[in-house]
């Protein structure tokens, strides 16, 4: 959480490798009320801070894995509360400090200030700060500013109008969270390859968000010199004494291009290159969280070349290969246990039955298990961890909560009776055992870790403890033998990775930083033992993958890859033939797949496998179980609540009739022991022999006949061939004829036949007759109602002259005209055709067509029926004399 102490200084600053920000929590730099801080431009590890206790402190952050004991130098200006501090851009050791009383210049190697400047704040300066303005001043003429820019309004830049504006808005970025501080990353740390011109860090209440500004250019090997002029290097131009004596020198410039980049000669103008902000950090961002990584070398898993296994496909095999109807499974095994284990012949699954019982199933006998009793292995105590002997598929070793290790022998063909007596019991640990691991070469050699903070080596042949390794200070999360069998690596809850050489010393030969989280961790040797891959949690309890060089563990990880947020630890499986890492956790539904490479980007992400329901365990089988004809590179067993399902991971290939020798190199015969435990303890070393996985009837794809490339496009000579005028004329005529030929086919509506004109006239005459009758009757009824109303009014005023007044009030219409309308229904069809000839133009669109007339007639008929019903209802309610008069 960033600090809430208000000051005029910055809350966050960045160098090329480190980021520092003020906080209220106890951290590396425990300073009271920090008001400002600044990194040295010549040393990424040199940090200067000023605080409310009126002191300036110079800190040297010597390493990310080491805690800073105290400040390198402390200066006491004694000038009130300090607000800002800034290092000299050209000279080393010169610090300027500002307070409410003035400013002072110090040499960090001298106890007294070199110079002091009194403060004179003007009213205009305070006014500018209140208005949120940005002003540009000429240091030689401070009486007035050259230009100003209002940040809080939309007025924009203000200047005299005689010259080009000095402030030009290029781009902006709307942030999702409120800002507590902003810092710019030095130019030397930007990603030149992706055309990143600037990167700023936004400090919020809970995050540091990198915001990258990129110019839309084609990223690649070309160096865009118009975007990246030479910038100041990290070598100081002069010392403090030289600057104080009057010398002025500038820092030497350096180019941002690398040896692998070519200077671009595109000649684009800078005016067309506007920076676009992006919240996704660039691939060279040094701000990745992880197991104390080297910030400059931390890489994203998506950058760099792609893997040939990027389209790896995981699929569950047919149901006929499943073992179903599992009941009473123990689903809450310790975090250090894989949940269940398997070899090429059988699988062992713990049961939630008293006595630490383990069921063993033969992989050659899939199907539904019977509901009846099944034989088990009874350990009499809860099971902590168990594993199969890699050199004996019938031997199962089980570690219990009673600090004992029991060795069981499964008979040929599987269990037929319950086993209660182990072959031997190993005793020596004083606390509960965490994990057990067999040696990759020496038979009968077993390593175990326990709550007593020790790692012990056992000889199963004699049943005795042969080595005890010390040096752990907390719980041991995991351990792994090196591929050559010479060293043993452990990862501990105290945040340390330790490497032992058991035959030389019982103390670790190497020790380095491990994951910051305390939920759990696993590790495995990769790339022939050159690196250690550690899966664990960071300080925010997010799952992370770290790659640590095995020859320099103390330097920390060189790369990290984020996974997701989940409480279970990712269990890694390494395929040394393909350098694939497959990871998943108990209770997960996803299996992550990465290809590990010895150079950047180190992690190349491949397609992951997702299941419909969470799995309780995931165990991988030997490479000999894979179907190489179907390009299957790995096979695993997935444990669910009631079944065990085989999962195949295949690489999609086209020429499956050939053996894919680029995917299947010679594999080690790891199931054959090379030496005994006693021989290894005496100093002997050995290696496994290797065999080819190629079937005898398949030829390698590297020897497949080369197919002639198929030309997708015509050669350029076809397009560049010069044509004569006759050829062009012939092509033009052919095109025109082909276009006109389409007119020979008539349209479908052209074959439709119309209606005879006489038939249209007869039909229209009938429509008009009916329509006029309907309209005439309706209008006559309206006239009668008007006449009756007028007559009633006239009777009230008097009988005299009522008839003429009522008739004259009918909108100027005479009785003769009304009678003519009433008699329209008596006209003959010939008279109607003569008087209304224009309505016979039924095919004329301007007249509306026959559909228009028909719709009007239907509507008029509906209105007539409505009026007649109303009239009939009103007539029935009147007295007999009124009914006669109404009629």
C-alpha cells in the first residue's frame, strides 16, 4: 500500500532495473514520512531520499535478495521540512534539496552544504498551480513565460499566435484506477525492438501498472533511427569537485541500437508516428514479479520464437481403457504428495479407510471394478507419500505419519489378498515424513525428507540409513535428484533453494533465493541439469514458474512465467527428450505445457489441456507407453472421483506414415539400474543407455522424399508478357460478347401473362357500383342526421322559416346535389364508365391499381355495416311516430 503522506515530491521513481515508491508499511527502506526520492542516473542501485525528519539519506541497494542495513550517507540540511530532492544530471555526488525556506546544494561526500538559495515564491506561481497549468519558460528571461497549457480545461495551448505552438498533444491514456504517483522509466530500458518510445509506471492503491507508448511501426530487426536519437549514457561527465570548481561537461551519448539490429532507412517523418499507449508491458520489461529475478532478463512467455509443440493436443482415450467404479478414495492427501502414483504396469491409489490402505490396479485390466471387496495394502497409519521403485515395478515404498518408511512387494499379476506385512521398515526420522524420491541410477537408494528438517538417504538392500543432510530451517516442500545423479536439490518454506552433494558434504554446496510464498513449492532439473525449474507462489499468492541456473543458485531466477491464482501447488513433469514441462495441481482442470529453451525467452507456451471436471491427481507414464505412430509424446493418468482415465498428448503432423525423428530422439532406458547404492556411495557414476523408439516398419521423416513445391501463383513472366494490339482487341471483344450473352436469358417475370382489358373493365364497374352505393348511403344518413338536428333547432325557435334555414346550413349544399348523390347507386355501368373513366386505369401506378380500389371497397363495406347497425339500434329505441319520421 503506498504512503498517504502528502508532499511536493514524487511517490515513485524508477531506474533501469529497480522501482522505489513510498509506503506506510515496513519494507526494505524503513524511512519515516518520505517526501521525495530519486535514483542516480549513473548507478541503478543508488537511491536518494528526503523525509519529514529534515534529513537526506543516500542508499545503496546492493542486491534484491539482501536487506539494506542502513543508509550509506545521511545529510542534515536543518532547513525545515524537506520537499524535493534531485541528483545532478552530469556530475556524480551532487544533490539539490528543496524546502519551504529555500534550496541547498550538497556533495554527498562532504558534511556541509556547498550553497544555499533563499526562497521567493510569487503570487503568480501559486495562481498557476491552482489552475493546473503547465508553462514553458526561458531561463534567460524569467519575466514572462513563452507558452502555457491548461491541463484542467479544454482551452489547450496559449501562445502569441505568431509562431508554431510549443505544446502539441500527441496522445493520452485513460487509466482505470486513481493515480497516487507516476514515474518515467529511463530511456535505456525501453523496448526498441517493438518501437516503444516511452514507458511510465502508474502507482495506484494496490498496483504498479506499466503503461507503454508504442509508435505503430513494423517491429523486427530494423532499428528506427528517427525514433531513437542518441541518448545520455550512464557514465558521469565529471566529479563533484570538478563541477564545483567551474567545469561544465555533458554526459557522453550512446545509441539504443544493438548489434543485431540494422539501422532503418525508411525515412519516415516523425509527424506520422504518434505514440499509442498500451497497458501491456513490453517483452523486455524489467518489472516482472518473481523469485528475485534479474529484472532486465525477465521475459514474457509469449515473446520470441514459437515452439514446434505449440499445437500440442491433449485428449482422453476411449472409455474402454478407463478404470471405473472407484469408491472410497482418499482425496485429501498432503500437499507434498502427488495424490497417486503409477508405473508402466500398475497404479496405486490411497483409500479413505482406517489404517492407511492403498489399492493397486493393473493397467492391463481396465474396466468397471466390482462392488465386492477388493484387496489392499494396509499400512496401519495415515499415508504421507508413496512411490514405485523405477527398477522394480513390483516394489512400492510408502511413508507414514509415524516417521517410518515401509517397503511392500506386489505379487505378479496384482493383488489377490490384502497385504499386512511389509518387506522391510526403515526407521530413523523423528517426525512425520514429507516426501520420498528414488535415485535415478543407483538401485535401492532412496531419499526422504521429514518434519525433523533433515534429508536422509537409505539403502533398501540393507535397510539402513547411509546419509543425513542438514541445513534446513523450515518445512521442506520438495526435492529432486539431478539428471546425472550427483546432486540433490531442495526447496524450503524459508524461501531458499539448496543444492547438496551428498557424497561430499552433509551441508548444502549452494544456496539461493526461492519463491516468496509459503503455500508450497516443487522443483525439477531441466535442460540436462543446467537449470532448476521451481513452481511456487509469489508474495501475492499467485502461482509462478521460476528458472534458476543450477551452477549459480545464489543469483536467483533468470526468468519467470506467471500461471494463475489457485491454492494448490503446480506439480511439474519434465520430459528430457523434448524439454517439455507439463504442470497441473490437485483440484485443477487445466494442464499447462511449456517448452523450456536455454536462451531467451526460456518459456515457450504451448496449447494446454482442459478437462470438464477437476482431477484429484495427475501422473505421467513412461515414454514407452506412448503411441509413436500417432505422434504421441506423453501419456498420463488422470484420477477423478470415481475413475482413472488415460490422457494422450499428441503433436499434429501430416506425414504420420513416417517416424517423426525430430520429436522422438533416442530415449534413455531409465528402468535399468546402472550401479548399486554401495557403488554410488563409494564415488562411482554411470549413465543410462539409450534406445530408439522407431518401429521397424517405419522410415524416419528426415529421410522422406522431398516433394516438388507446388507453385501457388503464375510466374511473373505471364503478367509481364507484352501483348499485341490484336490480342488486346480480341480479349476485349470476348469479354463484351460474354457479358451480352447473359441478356439472352429472359427474366422469370417476363413470362407472366396479364388480365384482359374487358375483364378488368367489368370487374372495376362492379367495384365502383358497390362502392358508390355504400358511400351514397353513408352520406345520406349523415345528411338526414344534420337535417333532423337543424329541424329540431328550428322548432325551438319557431316553426316559421325553419325549413329554409335548416337546408341552408348544410355547408352550402343544395337539396338537388344531395339527391344526385343519393341516386348514384341507380346509375348504369355505361354511365359510370363514362363519368369515371380515369378509374379504369387499373394498370396505371399513378391510379393506385386494382388492389388499391379493392381495399377501399372492403373498407367502405365495413363502415356501411357498422353504420346500418347503429341506425337500426337507434331506430328501435324511438317511439313509433319518431321511427316513421326517421325513416
